C-alpha cells in the first residue's frame, strides 16, 4: 500500500473512494454542505434517512455520479468534537475499513483537523491508522480472505477549503515526512501484532532470534547478538535459565544494537518480556487462563518490532533491544516451588510461584542490560501482572519508575502517540512481602498490590540506572476490534518506543 500526501483539492480526486471526516452536526460541515449542493440535496436526505450523526466510526456513503471524479464519497464520523491523536488514528482505520468494504483500490482521505493543532501529527496519526486498519491475521483461515482486495494507494489531502481552489502540488515537506513516519510506525506495530498472534509452536525463542537477525540484515546500522543457554550459563543467569528449564526448546537471549552515524546523544536500552508460552509452570494456570498465553511475549514483540522503525527513521541515540526468550512449561526438568535460583547479580530468590516467571527473566535481562550496555535510560515492557489489569483495566498500561525526569519524558512521549499509560507508585512499604526465610527474596508477594510488588522485585536488579517499567498486560491484547485496534495482539507500546527513541 502506497501512502501519498497531496495538496490538491480533495473534491478534485479521482479515487475510488473519497473519505471526509465530520465532527459534530453534519449539517454544519462546510464540505458536507458543498457536496450536498452539488448533489441537489441528495446527501442531506441520505444523512437524515440513515441517521448519520458523525458518531465516531459511523459512516455515510454517497455515489456522486458525474458530479465528482471520485466514484464514492464516504463521510466518516469523527465524534461530537474534534479529537486527539488516538481519535485521528482511529479515523484512518475507519476510512480504510469502508474502502475495504467497497473494494476500493484507491482511497483519498481529507486530513482531519484535530485538537492537536499540528497538521504533521494529524498526518502521522491518520497514516498510522490507515495501516493499522488494514491489519488482518488470517493466515490460518483457509476460507477467510477470499475476494478480499486490499487498498493499493492512499492519498492524504491537506486542503479542506471550500469554494476557492488552491494550486495543485505536493503537500509541505514536513507533512510528507510525518505521513511516511506514520506509515513506518504502523507497519512496525502490525509486525508486533503478527508476532503476538502467531501460535507459540512457531513463534518460539529460536524464531524470535531469526526475526531479530532479519531486521539486522535489513539495516546497516543494526547488529544482533544471540546468546544460547551455554552463553547465559557463563554469565550466571540462573533466574532466566531456571524458567526455561521445563521446555524442550532452547532459551535464547537476543540483543540488538542500533548505532547512529554520528556520536550518540545517549544510550537507551529497551527490554521486552519474551515468554513465548506461559503455562504457569507447576503453579499451573487453569485452561481458560492459559488459552491465550502465546501472548506472554508481547513486550518482546514490541521492542523487537520497534527496532525496524527506529533504524528506518533514524535515532540520535545508541539504542539497544534486549529480550530473554523462553517457554514456561511443566516437565520432569522444570523449576519447582521452593527452589532457590541464583540471579546474574548474585541475588538468591526463593520460588513461591512458578507463574511469577516474567520478573525472573526480566531481572536477569536488567542486570545484563546494565553490565553490557551502560544505559542512560533503561526501559522494560512486560505482560507482567493480572493485578495491573485489575487496577487500570484493559486499555491502559501501568508505568513504574525510579526516576522522576525519565518517567515524565516517557509519559510525554506516550501523550504524543496517544497510547494510554498511567503512572503507578513503587510503594516500598510493600517490599516486605518479598522477604524470604531461606533466600534473599522470594519471587511473589500477596494478592494486594501485585503489580507494585512485581515492580519492586524488578527495581531490586536496577541498581542506580534511570529506569521505567511498563506493565502492558491489559492493552497488549484485545478480544474485540475497536478503531485502529484489531482483535488479538495490539502492538501496544511500539508507537511510544519509536517516538521516544527517535525524538531529537
Ligand atoms: Zn506467568
């Protein structure tokens, strides 16, 4: 799919479908009025017949005949008021879905004017939304997709004037760049969705290494190192290896590095939890909770996929992506309740719950990251706790940090991308829940404050590096399609990681 930005008037477009966003009362919209006039009132009659009120995601399609070059015109509901970044992204997705329904090969889209007051951001978001709206994971459905005809070309028109016609030409350079940026971020997010949606049988630790190598091959600026179990043993990663011990598949720690052409401004390291299947181990999950546990590598999918976009867009920073990949299974060799594992930093950990495995893999990854990459900024992304979903619901990630400045700048990045994130406390009063009578710590606390004790466990391994932990157990996966988010893996956090790593 090619996405172009144009400065010509949208009503002059010869696309199969022209999509125009409307906010609030459609009868007050200048483009609605103009089209209605040209169609002798046919549009307003249809709007009232279909009760089109411009609610978010609603659409009203008219066929203008000879009045316009476009074969069909869709008015897309943008909601009662002009919206924010996420709203604009959803509009891009809704427009794409109408185009798919009408089997349009070319889609012209009028750039929505939003509350961001920044045309470039609007362009980025709408382009990202179009790409996300085109996402489908149907490779295992033998009958689905027959007759599907993807949109080939998308034109984004930035001119919304009515009456006076501007000169044809290319859109501003910065808008063009922003639209390209949106398309790149959208593609990386779709890649992360694919990784999450792929069954664990195929998306296993070795496969993640193959994907990382593929991204490194694509970009001169990216290199990759894959550590096998022997390598990790030499480094003393007893927690990570303990978790993977129950699986017949080998565990791998994957480390990708992006180096900018000029001297790096700072070093940023992004870790993703990569448990490619989580049965819970001997603290076995009930079947209903286990059925979706191929998604327990959504953090890994987000960081690995982000690297492709970071390298494409370029970053002033040295960027590291680290993921410790393994399966948490039950077998004669699996780690047991009551075992004591020795972490890479020497901490001894009593296992009181084998289903609290993510923090064990992350703890060693955090130690590795500090020793091998000396980051100025350290991040981890993990489908870590159900407790975080209980606290914040299914759309918002919990953000924990030991550093005010970094937490603020991270949340600013998430504001720009419109991904829902909320700061949570690392209340040290809860730390005594992790006291063990036989080791330095235990790996799980009580039920109350479970997202926080998981964060406190990780913080133990962080030492004095500035660090942000993002618990994305809620928004990593959704059961129903909504706007630019499709059923299944969402690719959550890719947009914010790329934004944070590439901002100047
Ligand atoms: Zn688990």
